């Protein structure tokens, strides 16, 4: 399985900031996906995570 290589501490902090505070939902989602991939989550886990959360909120 392919994953994104580990990020430098500076890159990880920037992605965390984008994930938490960026105005665009798409940018926040993309940053989150990159962070999850660097932590070795599979593509299926990353793809299904928001849908599981959405289902719990309804």
C-alpha cells in the first residue's frame, strides 16, 4: 500500500493549522487526508471516515 512519506515538523504544523482553521472546507478536508495518510491510514479508512461521522450526526 502507498502512503505519503512522513512530514517534517514544520510541514505537519502547517497542515494541522490548515485542518483546524482554514476558511475553506475543502482545504481543511485535504489537509486532514494528508495527515491521516502520513499516519498510515488506508485510502478506504480515509475515504469512509467522514461518512461514518456524518451518519452519527444525523
